[in-house]
C-alpha cells in the first residue's frame, strides 16, 4: 500500500509512520530524515539543504523531489511505502503524481493529521533528538532510559535547530501557506482521510488503520 501522511510539524507523522510501517511491512520514507542524514554525511545536497532546514524553511522542491523519487526506486519500496513529510508543496505533489502515473502505481490514501497548534508547540519545543539520527525523545512525554542521552549510542541528546520557538513559527507559516492547500488537492482526488492526532499513539494508529482502504474480497472458490 502507498500512503501519504499529511500534517503540520510535530503532529506525530514520524512516530505513526514507524508504527504503521512495521505493521504493514513497508518502509517509512521521511524526507526530513533523508535530508538530516545528507547533512550529517556532508554531501553536496546536505550542504545546500542545511541553511533552509536550520531556518525552518522548506528546501527547494527540485532537491527534495529528486531525493525522494530516487529513494522510491529502491527494492524495499516495491510493495508500498509511507511518505512522511512529502509532498509539502503543490509542485512536489504534482511531481509525485506524475512519477507514480508513469509507473502505474497510484497513491492509495492520504492521511491528514488533525491537531491544535497549541499542542504542536509544546511537542516541538520539548523534543530532544540523537545527533547521530537514532531517534527522538521528549522532556515531558518520553524520556530516554539514561535521562538526556541516546538509548542507542549514548550521545548527549540535543534540540533540533528548527525546534526553537522562533523557527517553529516559520515552519507553521510555511505549513499553512504551502502544505495545507494539499488537503484540497487530495480531497479532489478522493484520497483524503482525516484522523484526530491528539491522544495516545496506539489509539492514533488504530484510527489510521481504520481509515486505510480495505483490500477487495478474495474471489469465491
Ligand atoms: P521534518 O523532519 O519533516 O520536520 O523536516 C525537517 C526539515 O526538512 C523541514 O523543516 C524542511 O526544511 C526540510 N524538509 C523536509 N521535507 C521537506 C519537503 N518535502 N520539502 C521541503 N523541505 C522539506
């Protein structure tokens, strides 16, 4: 199944993409993770993307689109994927639609994460991440076992540059201006399903599962 997760920063798309990806045995394709990995690796793309990311602004469409379309070519995507953080603009949504059309593998469903902005700010400002990309924790809701250090590599957890309050404002503005209009784009294609993204992760996963299209019944013997 090919699924798009649409929602503002901090709405839990990453957490849910990991949970659902495991259940459905399809990979989570997070453009944010791919970009951060390029930054850590010091690649040309990483160097280009870093300033935009640190400022809380969107990385130019052509860079992100190329990155994700390449990733989608890999073998593990043959049976589907969950797109987490892509598309984020109409240009990206159109490029995705075009690429999938060529391969005759359309998107099955777009899950829209509905959540109040007040909750998002609390989630983002309290988030702490492993500098080596091993995951994320929260000062209030999810502490690491070795409080303040990564459970995997024991590095000191840090706050993402773009999780500072001033940058969050920019990210929300970008979301409203560029990404929110995609709801209409996918509504027009009858692909959009809205879920309430406040509550415990298991409940939210259950809502998403209920919103997924059901496979056609097996033919009678
Ligand atoms: P995320 O981890 O999804 O919050 O993404 C972190 C940052 O990566 C964003 O604030 C953008 O700077 C960049 N980014 C991630 N996905 C995209 C995208 N689809 N288009 C443009 N920039 C992106």
